[in-house]
C-alpha cells in the first residue's frame, strides 16, 4: 500500500476512463485540502464586482433605442451584475408607484399588496430572456436591456395616464370618446409587446420556434393582466375618514354591512313597491346610474326620482339602482341582474293595458351604445340597448318612457323604438352630451328636462324635451362646448301618445 506522498507523485497516463476521472478528482481534492484555510476561503468567495458610477443610464439609453425599434450595439461593455438588475427592477417599481399616484386626483389609499404583482412578470420575463439563448450578449445583459425597454414604455404610458386622469377630473376626457380609454391602455401594451419581440429577436439566437414561444408567453402575460382583477397600488380614497365634500372621490369598502345590505336591499325595495290601481293610469319609475366614480350621476338619479314621485304621482312606485360608495347601504347597486329583477317585478305589478314605466339611465356613453359602469373593486357588466330591450320584453312591459342621459345616446333609439314607447336622449348618435364632469351638479340634459321643466312648468315629456333643446344649446355655447351641439333626440310611438295624454289629464 502506498502512502499519500506516493499518490501525489503519480503522474496520470493520457486517456480517459471512469477510473481515471475518479483518480483525478481524488488528487485534486487532496491538493485543495493541503492549502491553508485562509487561502481556501479566498478561493471559494471571489470579490464581488462593485457597481460602476452611472451604470443605469446606459441601460435606459439602450432601452430607449430598443423601444423605438433601433438596433442596439455595445451592450457587452455594460455592467450587468445582479445588483444592476435589482436596481433596474426597483426603480421601475418606484416609478410605477409615482405614476399611479399622480393619475389619481384627490385623496388616495396605498396598498402594499400591489407591489407584489410584478413578481410573476419579472420571473416570466427573465425566463424568456434565457429561453431565446442570446449567444454573445448573455442572459443577464438581455434582461437588463428588456428592463430598460420597460422603463421607457412605462414612463410614456404613465404620463399619458396622468394627463387622462386630469382630463377626466375636469370633465373633458369623455368628449374624446371611450375609444380613447382603450387606446390609453392598449396602445402602451402593444408598444411594449412589439419592442420586446424585436429585442428578443435581434439579441437572441434567431431561432424561430423559441422566439415564437417566448412571444406567445408575453402575449399570455398581457391577456392575464386583462382577464384577472389586478390589485392597484393606489385607489381613490379619502383623507381623514369621511369626505370633506360630496364631490370628493370615495372608495367603496366591501364591509360586512355593505355586503349584507346589497344581499337584501333589492328584494326589500321591490317588495315595498305599491301595486297598480285598477282604472288609474299609474306611472312606475326606475332610475339607473351605473357609474360610481362621479357624484353627478347619483345626484341626477335622486333628482329625477324625486321629480317623478312628486309631479307624476309615483310615490311608492319609484326605485333607484345606483352604483355609488355613499349609497351602498341604502340603495341597490345598478347591475344588470338588479335591472332585470326590477323590471320583472314592475311588470308583475303593472296593468300592461293602462300603466306606464318610466326609466331614466344616466352615465357616460360610447358610440356603440354601451353605458359606462364603475364601482371598484366590483366590476358590473355593461348595459346596452339590446340588453334593456330584452329585459323589458321579458317583463311584459308594454308602455315605456325611456330617458337616456349619456354621450352618443341617440344610438339607443333605433334598437328600442316601437309604437308603444317614447324615447328621449341627451344627444344624437354622433355627439357628446355635456355636464357630467366630477364637479358638475347635474347633466345639462337632466337639469333642463327634469329639474327645471318637468318639475315646475309641464307634465308633458314632448313639451319639456322641445324646450330643453333650446336651453341646452344656449348653455353648451356659453360653456364653450367645441364638438358641436349635443342635439337631444326624441321619438314618440303612435300608441304611447294617448296613454301619456290620459296620464297628464289625470294629474292636472
């Protein structure tokens, strides 16, 4: 048997075999064990590379070139240590916090859980960078480049959202149309997707299948953000508890009292509706205000319900469906389910031969007829003309007076028109209406039509609508409305006229 000294002196013959590899490993291990302890520690723990001054700026510059689809050169000379990646991630996150806060006017509540949402994004993006196998650049540098692209895109989109938030607070955003909201969300996402795909192709190994798979994963990530409810870092809130003014934004908190109330309010208020009176033309009233981010719609719903109850003998036959945090424990929410249930119950109470349903819908509107809904964190379904018509038909309600106070609401007339309906809108199908900004007391249409004319001057819907058109035109010109006269519309079915005349004669 040879001792340790003899084994150290043995020189291995050329060639390779499992036995030879084991012998080499044992010899190398013994050579390392013979080194001093301090030398071993220095060998196992190499010095950590220090951050170079100004190391992040070149990555942002490279990200700007990649985000604008220009070739990027010289990335091998840039530092791409774990510390650099960590700083790029942290600064991207801090900028996201800043832009989200600036996009909200007024008080806001901070939610630290929203900071964790980007973890899946970062992990997937890092995996994609490794998947395309950048041959010369390396995975770390490609990840830094991608983070630079994300930084540039997020700054541009953040600025757009801040400007959009300020425009909405001033009541101007809706004049541009709902498609602008889609563009503000979809535009930066498409830009980010295209820039990422281009960077991965140029810096990767340019094999089609891995690249297509990476792009598909990024597209799936975009779809996931759209389909899954996201936790926002900032949400509208209030400083110091309850609000200092009724126009200040209020955040809905899903407390147990709110959930209990919404579970019972619809049935309670529907059960409280009075039945119709035989031989009497009764008017049933339903107001529907689905946009809870602005108080003007809550106010208009309450005002219209009050006018109809007082002037049209509808006390006990009036129901409000309203999305608003301030009324979450008093009024049922304006959801499509509650709308169908309310119409079904009213249809059961009415005499279809003599009674009339009046329904007033107030919200922001789109060119395609969709009414905007908002009640964060609840996500109510949108209401469309087709949905309302189907609900009215299913409820068996024959005589209908439908009033829509929204932009482009003239698009509702054709789908709802029949000989037993009177339809009134705040605008035609090509123009916005006016007066539904955050600090508006009432919409121009609601103020003129209901608060001024039907409240004091007349009980004729056609007469009030004709006079309201002139008042609205004058006020829109004085307010500087720059996209043309809203042009409120009306259509009176041949068979609804005599019924409304009979109601007016009874009331007067």
